[in-house]
């Protein structure tokens, strides 16, 4: 399991205000061992979790909570090969935040 975690790199999140004030477009890029695995785009309702699964053993949930000054809190719950991670960010609309799981990207 530790070997698999070392091969998984993180996701890149972009949160932008989209359509109504209570919807956000979240763009995610997922790499495994420096190779692009997936790049899903989700329309996420304010304070409502959106979930996606990619292959076996990898899924994540994203919740976007609007803040002040054109920013949003992006809370994630990631399941990877039986391990659970909960990174969160404050993201300015139209900007990117990133994280990595493991040693390689």
C-alpha cells in the first residue's frame, strides 16, 4: 500500500464562480507516476458535496464554501488504496491550489 501511495501525485483544483452565485466549476487534474490519469471538471453546488471515482481504489469528494473577497474554501475527502486524506484550501476565484500525495508528481 505504501508503494502505491508513493506513486500517486496530487490533484490541482481551480474554483471559479459559474452561472449562479451558488454554483462553482471545479477543474481537477490527477496524476499517477507523472502520467496524467484524469482531468474531470465538475459543477459543484455551494456547500453540497460532489463525488467522483477514478479507477479502482481512488475517489474524492469536493465541497465548495464561498468566503469573502472572491474566495472559496475547497474541502476535499480523498480515498486512496484504503487510506483517507482531507486536504482543504482557500482559493481565489479563477486561481489554482494544488497538493501531492506521495513523493512523486
